[in-house]
């Protein structure tokens, strides 16, 4: 045995906060009272020691943090000495103040420093936890915003393409029949699962998952498992009654959220044994998929053991056992990559609908994923009447739908009564009085729920006077949460014990390895977690800035009364909070949100550079539709009707030449224009100099006239556009060059100086035009009345021509496709009822139009945008579109925008206890005892 890692033959695991592995034991008798100020005994004794974040009633083994003197080590039967402890006789003899030595002074100073460091670290962890809560609530609000139209999407598609939905049902049944019998190709190198299942087959599948978790199971085996498991769950009651002592089972293990983290499942099975009629039976309380990388493997292993030993595996439905959640949080994408298209995913949805919604253990403990309902007087019989719904309701209307929605999404709170706080897909919150009334009405002792990471990060948390337990089994959630996982063990002798754990890496379980202990470098682990979480938080903030860039620009420009393009730091922070609805310490993240070369000295922020720093782009393969949309919008804007131009001139006269953004939109927009308000805002931003809250409409009209003149001559227009783009890329100003030739500062140049300036501009831009082209440009812009060229109008025309080629003008389209990515994916899945992964151009257009009818302005797209999308994303020219590739192509700063937006990997990185959590006192309760590994 290695010294410091084992004591008396008992393996000890070092975890964050220097926790040692505790032995499972019943509650000890209450210890005798000690005199005030007396210190507890040291050494290897069972005492009520102060282990951070652990119940004092747990028997613990000695770890490295417990020091035993050499004298005590040589005298096992002797009472351990305690340095600094004096007898009463010695104290009575001491009449003078003891002399303070230099060493004792240093020790006291060191203790004070450690105490201050611990307090500051705890305060920092609390701050980070609050920031995570803000971002997590924002992600759930986004999910709620998506779910509202998702519930109406099928109806919209039914109206747009009724034949597709009718054929989809027939095709799904045909696929199920073919999938369970399709031959497995010879080049398949994954595990070949024998059917029907045997003990050896299931254990072989488990070994294959351990050794090669990245090799997916063949579609035939997946379909066989799903179809057979659904037949079992269809015949089960909606509330599952479980007896701990049923058959020859030795114990029942209740497992909370796993969220696709295979390592936690394997570790729990290794600790407590595999499901078996003569061993352990398991109850998994929903939340099995999404977020993690191995949700498919987790679910298939559970279903395989369910088919092998039906009475040893029980599964409740959770909020992630739902098609809409899977499209938003990633499980549908995992299924597509590993085992097929939407038809395989439809088999999972059909299975989820049949899962029980709750379980009752020993007629005393309710195990449910979320919590309790908003309705008073709910009985277990009401839960048994909940129907099997393939998708969870977003806006429940019936009593049963409200029950299902609440028990899967509700959360506890400290105040009494029912609340309806934003977040959690419209989830309600219930107080301790609601819990107490429900338990009394149904004759139960307490409730076990899952759904959320406990705030104390221990894997479990007790609230509502120890009558409500939150159990979460995915340790270090999403790789950087810093939380423990936990499971609750029920024994036939009516004992319940909580087992906390930190699962080792998945690679530790491969090739028959038995993971007995885990040694963690605490400082390094917390540093890695902090680094990963900070990077993920920053990317989430960057994406939200990109999605709300127009709202931010609009808000900041209203504060910029002087038109300088900058605002104060405090105004910037308040604007970020108001627009993004996130209460975060924005100044701390400012260096990550501004370009490196952008100064923000003197407490001023260049909000123009800030709003344009994180554009969302769909990548090179789909640049064709970018160009098509940009060109169409530009042509629509410059092709204003004469009555619109005259109306704008009349408004300019009445308003002194400047209009607000809303007035500009009303002037420019028309039903047949095909340009949305957001696109007009982007266009206006490209022309809105000087930067202020009002646009110079007279200047816009003059520029528009110049553009209309040169647009009739494509050769001249293209030359000015190329010249403007080259100057912009090389950071040169055309206006400064023209000014250098304007000796009288009149804003105009003669023909010869203008041509000379154009020669200099083309050399600065790195382009070359023939003398004929330059002469044609000069003649086209030459004003014969005063024999001059207004170069300021030329500069504005060049900027407008350049802006027509910038990606900013299509940001509105990109933002909508990213924000409602899961909604578009659902529409395409319904239309792709054959599961080939491709749709015709006409079918893509139907899906885009159907989703667009459910969106509200300003997210709504124009019909012209949809037409340009559907006709220009065909990269192969065969009139077929790989919709999954297209929806996954949007990038933000090199990262997949869809993955960032749909991933809730944000979690608190604190490893210690957070202030305000439920206390773990030593009072007697009906809940489980606690132990840790």
C-alpha cells in the first residue's frame, strides 16, 4: 500500500476539499457533550468531525489531512495527544499571560491568511455561481421561446404539405419493419449483438461500450432494442410501484440525471453491481440524454438490461426524454451522427412517450424527475391518469397536460406557495407547504427529484425540512461543473444511504479495468475547470452579443447624443444588462468582447466596433446564398419608387433633414419591397454617418441618386465597388485622398484633379483600371452646371456599393437560422420521412416558409430571403440539399454557433459549499444517510 493513500487496508480517495472516502455505516449514537472550547479528539476515531460539506455522522477513515503524532502511532491503545490542549490543573497554575514566541506568532498569522484566503475563495465561487445561474436561465428562456412555435409546427406543415405528413406515418411503420430485419454489412466493425438477448450478449455489449465507446451500434441492433423495450413500457402503469425487497434483490439504487455521461453510469454499476434479479435493481429518474457525448450508449445499455432483467431496471421519464428538448440540447444530432436519420430518432420519441412519469418506492417515497404540480389536492391516482404524449406540452391546456408539464419541469423554492418564475420552459416553483400537503394526502414520507444540479454541488441536496431531496448523478457536469454525482441506496431493512462520487475518465474503464480509487490534484483540477468554464461562458456571451447586435446598436446609439460612436463604460454595462437581460459583471468580460486593437481608455467604449466584432457566417460552401441575398437587398433599396423618394423629401423638409430609425423604416419599407425591418436597420447602419440617434435623410437621398445613376452603367458601378472594397481592406480613406486635392475645402474637385485622385486611390487599393474606365467614371459623376465633381457624394456612393457586398447585410437571416435552428431542423425531419438526409429545393422552401409563419417580427424572414436560401444552398447543383450540413454550418469566431447556442455546458465551477444552501444539520429526518466515495 502506498503511504497516504491507504490506511489499515482501506483504500482512500483524495478529492477536492480534501475529502476522504467514508465507510457506509448506520447513524452512530449521539456523542457525549464536550465542554465549551474543547477540541475534538484526533487520530483514527469515529467522531463528529467537521468535514466540509459532509454530514458529521459519517464514520471516516484517516486521510492525509489528519495528522497522527509518532507517539500516538507507537501506542495504539493510548489516547492520542492533542497539541495545545492543557489540563485544568495546568490552567489553574498559570497566572500570567503566556509569552508569545516568534514561531507561534507566525503560525497565527499563517492561520489568519488561510482563513482570509478561504473566505475570498468562497466569495469568488458564489459570484461565479450567480453568473452561471444567469446564463443558464437565459438558455432556458431561449428554449421556451422555441417551444411555443414548435407546438404549432405540425399544424403549419399540415396546411402547407398535407401529403407529406400522411406519407410520413406510413413510411415510419415501413422503416420499423425493415430496420429490425436489415442485414448487417460485412465491413461493420462494431459489436454484433445476438438476438434474442442473452446474458452473454448484454455483457458483450457492455464490454464493447467500455472498450470502444466511439464505435456506434448498428442501426438494426438499435431498432431491435427500441422496438422490444417499447413493448414492455407500453404495458406498464404510468406510476411504477417498486418494492425494495421484491424477489431476491438485495438493494435498490436510485440514480438521478446522467445526461449522456457514460463514465458515471459505469462507475455506479461498478460500485453497486450490475442489474440482476439476485443483486441490485436500479431506478433511473430521467434526464438520461442530451448535453453529454454518450447519451445513445447510456440509453441502449439501460434498455438492454431492461430486456434481460425486466424487474431489475426501472426508468422514469424526464424533461430530456422529449423530441423538442433533444433537438435543442443535442441528442438528435448525436443520433443522426451515430446511427441514422430522423426515422431512427422517431423510434426514440415513440419510446419516450411510453416511459412511466413517476415511481413509488416501498409505498413511502415518490421519485419524480421535476417536482410537484400547481394544482392543489393532487393524488397519485391523478398521476396514473396522465396520457402517453410523444412530445411534452409547451402550453398545457388540460389538467393531465398541466400535471405532466409540472412534474417534469417544476423546481422547489424556499417561500411557501406556488410561483411562476421565468426560465425552465415556463416551470412553476413550489414551496415547502406544497410538499408537506402532498405527502400527507398520499401517505408518503419524502420525495426524490432530479432535473437540476444541486446548488451545494454535492450531487444531492435536502430542502423543505428534509422532505425533498434533489439527486443528480452526473459528476462534473459537462466536463467543467465541479459538482459531485450521487446515488441513493435502499436496502430491504428499510435503510437508505446517499453515495456521492466523482467518476473517473471514461478511458479508465476500458479493457476489463476495475477502477478502485482516484487520486485528484485538487489545485490543478479546479484550475482546469475554471479555465474551461470561463472560456465557455465567454463564448456564450459572444454569441448572445452577435444575436442581439442590432438591438445593442440601437440602444447604444440612443445614448450617443453627440454622435462620436462611443459611450461611457457605465452606460455600456447598463445597456448590456437591459438588452441581453443578463445581470453579469460586464466590465470583467470587456477585454474578451472588444477587438484587441480597439482602445477603451478614459472609460469610453467604441460600441460600433463592439457590435460588429462577432458576425455569424455560414462558411465558404454556402457563400452563394450570401451574395444572392446581399445583391437582392441592395437592388431593392436603391430601386425605390418615385413616390417613396418624394415622400422622403417632404419628410426631410419638415424634420430638418434628419429622421429617427422608425421613421426611416416607414419611409423605405413597403409590402412589395421584400426587405425586413432588421435588414433596413443594417443598411442604415452602413450609411449612418455621423453616428447619432437620427439619420441624415437628405444625405441618404443624394447618395441614392448617385448610386442610381452609376448603377445603370455596370462597368462604372463594379469599378467603384472594387475600389471601395480594396481601400477598406487596406484601411485607407478615399475621403482623405480627395481632400488632399481640394485646395479650397469646398467638397468638390475639377475633372483633372478628380482623375488624378482616382489614380492615387487605385494604387492604394491595390487595383488597376484602364484610363477609359477612369475617364468614364469622371464623366458620369461630372456636374456640367458648375464643372466640378462632388467627391463627398462619390465617397458615399462607394461606401454604399461596398456595403452591398458585406456579410452584415445578411446577419438578420443568419441570426434567425441560428436562433431557431432546432425548429427548422424539426420541420426538415418531418418532411424527410424517408430518412435519406436530403430534401428537394421545393421541400426546403416549404419547411422554411412553415417555420417563418410561426415567427414574430423582428425574427421573421421575407419571402424573398427564403427563396434565395432555398435556391442557392444547393452546392452540388442536383436540386437536393443536405439540410443537416447547412444548419450546422453557421460559425461564430471559428466555433459552431449552433452547438454553442444549444449547449448548456455552463455550470458553477465552485467545489466548495455555497452560502445560502440548505444546511446539513444533525437533526433526525426521514431521508437517507450520507456517505462519500
